[in-house]
C-alpha cells in the first residue's frame, strides 16, 4: 500500500472512543484544512476489513450565519454528516436510527449495493419512521468518491443538511496525486438575515421549475472557509455536489486543474481542464496545483452555470472558499501520470435501446415533470435482464438542463470526445441527447433513475428500472 493511502487510512480508521474532528494531513502547511474538517465516525468493529458505525439522523442547531442558529437536519449532528472512508473490499455496516420528526432513509449514491440496501422507501425498504432504525450492510466493491443522503422528501431533507461523504480507497492507486481533501459543496436556503429556513415551497411553481438553490453557499458545511496551501504543493480534491439544485462551475483564474476522474473512480486518463462543471449528485476528482505567490490569497468562486432559462442572467459570482498561499518557499509540482486506468469500451453490438425523454408539462400554475411524459406516480418501468447491455438515449427538449442519475449500476457515456470513465450521474443539457451504455452484470431488483435536481425528481422526473434475473 502506498505510504499516503496508508497514512490516510490510519487517520480515518482510528478506533478512539470519541469521534474526532480531523483533517487529513501529510505534507501541507500547519492546519491547512482545519476549517474544512469533517466528522470521522467511530469504527465499532475490531475487524480491519469491516467499518461498522452508528449513525443517527437528528435535528441539530448549527451556526451557518454568525450568531444565528439553524435547526438543521443532520446525520450525527454535523453538516455534512460523518465522513465514511474505507478501502475496496471492506464491509460497511451502518446501524442507522431516526430521531427526525418524519420518516427517512439512506441512499448510498453511486455505490453498487445489493438492491435491498439501496434506501428507497416503498421500493427497496420501508421508510424508517421516527424512533425506528435500519441496519445497512454492503461491501464496497469499487474505489471512488460517493455520498449518502435520504431518498424520501429528499428535496427538503437534503436541502436542510442531510448528506455525508464517502471515499473508497484503492490501495493500488498511484500515489503522486498529493494530499487529499474532500470538498462537499452544497447550499442552504435561509431567510434573509436570519438563521431560519425559507419555506419548503419557496417560489411556488417557479421554485419547482427552476430548482430551489439555497441562499448560502457551503463548503463542508462552512461559509467561505479558508484553505491553506503551499505554492506548488499539490492537493487532490474530491469534490461532491450535494446541493439539491445548484450546479457548480469550478475554476481558479491563473490555475490549471487536472481532472483524474469522477463518480466511480479514476478515468482512463488525466486531463487538464481550465474549469469544470459538477452537477447535482456528481463528483469530480482533481489535482489542484497552487500557483499563487507566497502570501497571496485567491478566491474559489461559484460561477453561474448555463443550465437553462434564467439561470445565468444577472447573477453575480460568489466567493465560496479562500485559498491562502502561506509564506513558505514554493515546491516543484510533481508530474501527474497521464494513463490512470484501463477502461474497456462497452460492447453495444447487441444492446437493447431505450429513449428516455425528460419532460415538463405546465398546466396553469401546476408543474408536472416526467420521463417520456409520465410522472413518477404513474411510472412504466424499463425492463432489463441480467447479462443484457442497454443503450439509453437521454433526451431533453425542456428549457432546463437535467442531471440524470441511475441507481445501482455504472454506465459509460457514448461520446468519443470524452475520456472514458464510469459514471452514475450525467448532465443532459437543454436541447441535447446524451447516450449512455449500461451493462447489467448482477443484482436484480427495482432500481430508480431520476433527475438529481431534487425539486424536479419530486415534481415527477423519476422512473423505475426492473432488472430481472
Ligand atoms: Cu431536472
């Protein structure tokens, strides 16, 4: 195991009696990521290949705005919830309890779990009622950056703070990527000058249509935190978009970012990108090389992303995180490997074809979204059999872009201009068709697919896939 991965695992798997607030530090400035620290859960299981934790959903007062508290909905009392880190092949056991005033569940976004662990109430499990619990158990088969969130009343529950990061480490990863940081990007909808939430139906039908972006930007639950960097000293950022509707365009003027991969681990090759877009539900795994002079501070800004009607017009950029270059001699950046992983193209010669058209119907003041014109409550399942490969054409003629997410299976995007990689979430821009290839290799069951603008999913843009044995 490379030294770095070993050190990270040792830091994350400490079996102390108390949860520890910690950032992963190997070779960065003192306290570099203190303001971005995540809550690390206590591993209750002595087996080094089993991570077993307790996780309680509860309302907790959190100070997002200085001097004001917000009754956030949380996992374990923090936003984001505890950082789950394990290695490929580990068993993860989560003894979940619900102390919220309403039912909830946990969906393990991007992880190839058995169907009964997928956390979809009414489909794969009963809702976890107030005072109830559920034991989630699955094997982490794949390396990558994942996350967890509820799959019931999800626009509200996610919007109020319910999400947490997951990193599954592959001990055979190349180690030249620098010290590692999880950046969970989200926002929270607070009334002006207040710690109180905006009403859940803010904006009415237009809120459904546009998707409700929060009013306060958060990075690891913090408003404009500061990250300390040393000039030239690389950091690997695992970015997760946990916002209910907001797209993020990540860019730092004067800095080049190198994308290593995203949803389901490394891509086939690394690529330099001037900036990158991370849509709701999606992840990006990048290397950031600080190139400012010692003593300078740069701002990582939220930049409006064109995702349809009115999403860019007149909207200002907003500061998201300060990047402070400490007053130390620069170091020479390490070369980043180009070839990262062998990813075979999916054989689509005998693929079953489906078209999934994302649709919006406006009737007076009522917004109904759907797939092929059918809202979720009337869904007609797509059927597949184990062993089949499907090609789905995701089409979008609506006035908004839709980040499409498939549960349970990875897919590849059929687009020769893209570096090959495995994904579970893909943007389908306005007036476009995105073709994805999905091998159904195992795990029959009923799986969801939906728009990850959670207001759209709840307005009906969701369907079910039946994978038959
Ligand atoms: Cu959508």
